[in-house]
């Protein structure tokens, strides 16, 4: 299923190359940057929020192990299978959701909610519902959601100029000059190296007095509490599908890939089931990391999946040694990560904007999707990407109903081509 659904136009000798041939300075740097981004700020959300549930150090490390180790493995498997840069990690909005609810439930009850969320996502993937839904959602609306969700990376990059003008300003300037004059190395790699050097020279790395020890992950037995499933499990399932998977799908479409939506959903469900037994909230397809690995900064289109492999390996190592490396991760300046992440997202944001507003169809729906996603609203513990798509489609159905005829034609042609293909076989 996934092989056919995820197949891009990959004809020619380039597509016969193996993984090793695609491991170069661009894919390695993009994958490393994606891993650094994913292992810094997002992990601190879990560490800081775990105090709400009064979790022990072992329980926190087990949580980190589950989502990073299995998230990394998930990304490697699906990207190598489909030759597409589909990164695995976990839902960052989901982490915010669950840490806010841990004080109300035991870890075992939370694990039961995570398990229920994983099963919901898995069953929807097996049923093929998500793939069919995504086929009928207008691409400009999805692209607008991607822009609205990820525009904060750009604004935080500019905000970093006020907080640390030397580090942020130098990184941006070096990136622009490298982009213009240096073709051999990725501009983002040079910019990141300069930011690291300046941060160390200025004493911005602050290693806190936190013990660095190896901790063996601890198994957790899920128990089922209907309130926990309703308040944590169901919103988490919607976040995985409506935020992470939808973002990743939109990004991949923008870059010219045809993502295997149902396979992405199935594996995200399996990831959620496995991580629940370690107290982790969900390992799934990750929107932000996919955006970094799928960008033009990662090199030639057919080889960008190698960046996900690099990211996945680093994620898995981080998960295995989370207790050892966390103090060093916490020491990294936030402005450094914000600046470099903003630069890494520029290509994705530009492509998504062009796809969203370059055609006259779905303009109102796209605009509403953009501003809803940018607002960061949370209704019923579900974050803005889901509501952006829902709101954008609703607006277009009211104002731009004739535009949906193009989708009907496309789906009819797709169905006809599929029938012809089956008859030829």
C-alpha cells in the first residue's frame, strides 16, 4: 500500500542510488540540525512539565527514551521505505497538552490514555480514512495552515535579534552571504557553525547543576480511566492526525513529493501504542523536523530522505542516553536554536506561501486557515492546525463553493486512472 501510495516520479538512474550515496554534507547537516532542534526546546517542555505529575527522574527519562528512540526508528523506517524525507519524532503540542493534565491522573492512567490515542490513530490509518480526507482538502488551505503554524519560526528568529543581536545578527548575515557566494556548503551549516562559535566565545552556554547519569528506561502498565481517555487520549489522537501528520503532508506536497498518508497514520498509531508502555505520549510523524529535512537546504530531492536517517539515528541515540546528555542540551542558548531554525524553515515557508496564494481558487479559505493557524488558538485542548484546516474549508464552502469543482475533477481523473491501471494488470 505505502509503496504505491508514496511513490513519487522517481525514474532514472538517480533513483537507483543507495542510501550511502545520498549521505553528503547537505543531508547530514540538515538531519543534524533537525535533531538538534528536536532535542532542545521540545525536550525541555517535557522535563519542566513533568513536575506537574510529580514524576521521578526514571519516569521522565523513560518518557524521553520512548518518544525519541521510537520516533527516530519510525522516521528511518518510513523514509527509507518510501525514499521520502518523512521524519519521526513526537507531537510537541501533544506534550504541552499532556503535561498540563498529569496533575489530575496517575502515570498509569496517562499511559492508558496514550495507548487509547495510539489505537484510535492506528484504526483510522488502517481504514484509510485520513488519506481519503486529505485528498478532498484543498491544497492551498493545507499550505496556508503550514505557513500559519510555522511562521513563528521566522518571527522568533527576528525576535532573537533583540535578545542577542550579535549571535542572531551574525547568523542571519552569514547565512545570506553564504547563500549568495558559497555554493559548496549549505548556508545553514555555515550559519550554525558561526552561531556556535560566537555563543561559546560570549559564554552563552550555561551548564546547570544537573546530574548526568545513565538511566535504564522503566516499563509502565497502562490503566484505563475514561476521563483521562476523553481529556487526554482523544485530543492527543486529533493532534497527531490534524497537526503533525497534516503539517508533514503539506510540507511534502509543497516540495513535490506524494506522501503515503495512510501509512504515515498507521505508523503514528503503532508508535503511540509502543511508547505508552514506557509512559511516553506518542511517537509519530513530525511536522517541523520533516520541514527541515525536506527543504532545499537538504540537497537533491531524491536524496533528502537521507537527512531523516541522520536525524533518526541521532534521535535514537539521544533517547538511549537522555539522562546523560540532557544537562548539555539544556545549556544550549535558546536564541541560537531560534535563529537557525528560522533560517532552516525559510524555504518551506516561501514554497508554501506560493502554493497557497499563487492561484485564484480558495483565497478566502486559505486566508482564514492562515490567520487561524497563526493565532495559536486552542479549543477543547486541540491546537490551531486542526482548526485552521476545518475553518478554512468551512469558509471556502460558504464563499468559494465553485472552486471545489476542480477537486471533484481531480478525484474523478484519479479514480479513472486507478481503474485503468487495475484493468491493465
